[in-house]
């Protein structure tokens, strides 16, 4: 607390990102990063962009990147907004589409940044409890509200929601915006990007941080009807017109054009995920069905928080949430085959002990 902060800043409850400790080399399975490198084309494009032109501002419209995305998704550039990571796209979306007079709906167990944005924007939240198996209760999301945000698949549970269910939620009220956060959709989920041509109240958000192996570059997208995209641009151009730097624009365009490479790495991650689930199930862990590059696990006999600390001592970082309903769960990112073997071995040792 400080006398120099204004009242709004006093009231903020900031998000706490997964730890990035520097004291030793850890196996990092705590922030859902991609264990494989960005495609060679991406690195070449970024290197090629390192030249004298860095003295000039980047394109505030990100026209080339939007054109590449439009081509890949069969949309028009007017359907696409680019942001500095999807967190920025989400924050701008909360500021653009939701209002303090009507609550925004999200699940009780979901990406914790939504609550932070709601708080920042002085919004009321209508928090919808997931059912006992951590599924989204579709009919509850069809009740009246000032907007909806759902990750598909959800985080940290990794479980997906069907396109038909999403359609129902969108159609329940054409006057409110429904945001589907597809940060993890490329690891086995079904994208609703094609539906933006059908529904003027649907905004789909994606990122290059996970599938694109570019968490360090900070690039996210929103897909929606031109009216929604124009709203996001009004907001962005009232804060910072140049959110995406020249190197990020070059690398992101190459990533969007190199889908084949990324499909292969995602398939590899899915295979590693299934193998990890098999091994953990043999040890008696319950694993929530995963469509993501992470898994959400619990064991009836072992305390998740204790396991989290013991794994950390062995140099393996996973994510533990001190939160009602999930305080005996761990979220584990899917790393490389070698990293997951080390994780499985460490867990087996702990469980035996
Ligand atoms: N949405 C969800 C559900 C996430 O888990 C994350 C990653 N923490 C993000 C969005 C943000 O990703 P980024 O800002 O790296 O694009």
C-alpha cells in the first residue's frame, strides 16, 4: 500500500504468474510452455527482421500478419485483431465488451486472470460452478448476463466443451458477447473460429504462446465480426497503438505460415500426454480428460500440496492452486519425452516412499 497509488490501484488483485525461479535448472512443467522450439522458419524470419528498420515504428495495423491469418482461417483481415499476447487481447476485450451494470459470467474453476480483469474493469462477476466432474454447465451459461467468457479447453482442468454447447450459449442472447478463449485448442480440441462468420456476438481468442512455441514473443489474436474488431481497435488506439513490435510481427507471420511443423509438434505432445496419463493412472492417479498440453491430476491417498513441494525439491516445477474444490489437484504441463520420464520417475519414487 502506498499513499501515491490511486484508489483503483489500491483495490486491484493482480494475477500471480507461474514461478520462473533462477536458483537452479528446473524441469519446468508449470506454465504450459511448448517443450519444442519454434519452427526454423520463425527463427530465420526474426533474425532477418533485425536490421536498421528497427528505428522505425512497427505497422500499428499488423496488416501482413492479419492477412496471413485471414488466409489460414478463411476469414477477412477485418475479422482479426492482434495483441501483445492473448492476455492483452483478453484485457482489451473485457474493457470493450463488458459493462458494470450487468455481470460477466465465468466458471468457478477457470483461468484466474478473468477475475482479475473483471476487478480491474469494476465489473460484477456471475461465477458459475463447474459440475462435479468439472464440466461446464451449459444451461447455466445460457441464463441472462452481460457477457460470457469460457476457455475451450478449460484451464486448469484441461477439459473441452462441444461446439454444439458453445452454439447454445451464443444463441441464448445475441445481445451479449461470448468470448471463447482457445489458448489450448490445438492439442485435441475443436475450434469455433469458423463460427465468427455466423454469429456477430462471438469473439474467439487464440495465442502463439502454446501451439506456436512462442510464449517469449508475446502474440495473441482475436477473431470476430468486423464490429467487434473495430471496438477492440478503438480501445487499443486509446492506450498504445504499437503493441506488436517488428520482430514479433515477422516471427508470428512465419509461425502462422508454418502450420505443418506445428501440427507435428502438437501430435508429439499429445502422444506424450497419453503416455503420461497411462503411467499416472497405473499409480492410482485420477486424471481429468485432457484436450490440452497439460493435465490436471489428483490422487486419493496423496496430498497434492505436499507432492508439489517434494517435486520442487527434486527440481521439477508443476502448478498447485490453493483454491476451493481443487486444493488436492496438480496441473502438469506436458514437456518433452525425457522431461516426462523424469517426472513420472520422481512421482513413482515419492508415491512408493
Ligand atoms: N488464456 C488461457 C486460458 C491461458 O492459460 C493463458 C496462459 N497463461 C492465456 C490465455 C494467455 O496466454 P498468452 O498471454 O501467453 O497469449
